[in-house]
C-alpha cells in the first residue's frame, strides 16, 4: 500500500521507517526539508508541499498527519480539503481533542472525503516495539487501510483496534493519557518516599525487583529502572514536568459527563506545581523522556 505522511518529527519519522521496512510506498512532507533527507535515503519519496504530496499519490489517497494539535492540525486539514478528491482519506495520528476530530470528519464528509482519528501511543519506542493505535471513523475506511495499521502495530493481530465512529480514537487516547498521568504520579510518589525514607536504598535495584513478579510491575517501571541506573538521584534533571493538555481535556470530559476522575486531576495539578525541588517531579520528567523523548530541563548549579 502507499501512504502520505505529513510531519516528520521523531514519531512521524519512525512510523515512516517502519512502513518502508514493510515494503509500503511512502511520500513524505515536512515544512523543514531537512527532516525528509534521512527518510529519502531509506526509500521514501519527498514532496516539497502538501500539493506536491497529493500529486505524487494515486487515488484514492490516504494522508497521515503527525502535526501539533489545534491550530496546525486544523489548518492542515483545511488545506488538504481543497486539494484532495472524492474518496480520499485524511488520518490524524496526533493528540487532537476528540471534539475537533468530530468536526474535521463532518467538514471533510461534506466534500466527499473521509477522516480517521488515530490515537497513537508508543513514543520513541514505537519503531522497535510497534505502536498502539485506537482508531475512530467510518468502519469501511478503517478496513480499507487496515494493512497500514497492522504494519505500525506491534503485530498484525494486536496493538490496534477500530473503537468507534469519528472522535472515538482520540477520545480513547485522551483517557489513556489521563491514566498515564496517574500512573506516573503514583510511581513518582512511591520512589520519592523510598529516596527520602530512613534507608539508603538502591532505587534502580528496587525498580528491577518490582519489575519481576510484583503486582505493580509495568513497562513504566522498567523505564524507571533505566533512568535510575543512569543517575540514582536524578540530579541532572530539573523538577519541572511539562505537558498537561490531554490530561486537562480528560478532566474536562469527566466533569462534563459527571465521572469521578480525581486521581488524574491530582496528578495534573502536581505537574502544574512541579517547580519545587522534589524527587517525584524529577522522576516523572525522566520517565516522560524515557518513553516519549519529551524534552527535560537540565539542572544547573
């Protein structure tokens, strides 16, 4: 199959590599031309603009967006709406608000176009491990492009799912991120107590211990072990945890539907207050860097 990819950041670029390795034809575009160069070396076809990318794809086209949520996604979808022809598909693999995705789907439908919202999880490990994909939109369009999702997922029979109509994919990913906030905060508080308790503990050793047989074992705990092995005190990382948009959306949705969501809310407020010098905030910042490549603020003297 062939696919257009718009947005060649770390995740978008890794997704292209995974598709190319599986033999798919991929046309790529990024406002920064240099971002396409390493992918062209791997076999991707570079486009100089959205219009150029559309021209290089056979109909019916499928174009995957990995661009910032909000204004950038909205502008890209609107520009593509004026370039594509009936039956083409726009796929948003970013962290867009699900209500925006519902609006994009309706707007494109009026022009004879289709839209899939794909909540994408996997971070910087997706190239090696595969991506977890929650897919919303028209069932027939999902079926038409299922081979692409199978390639990006950890295996053809797992790691991706059609979860419902337009908006359902990004809604599912939004809740996923809310749970992630709570998990990170829970681990961070536990290791904060270990670090400041009455014993001189090897925190990497404890993380490794708990990763084998304990009821709280998880991939996040394995990543904590990696980070703590490099620096058991995390002194090189400032206690500043960025992010928060998807968590805020999840909390707003919980309020709208009157669903208790207090653990995630507390975790988000902890992020907002992560300017004090706490081990917990350092660990969350380190973990976000481990699984997502999110930038951390380096501690200075």
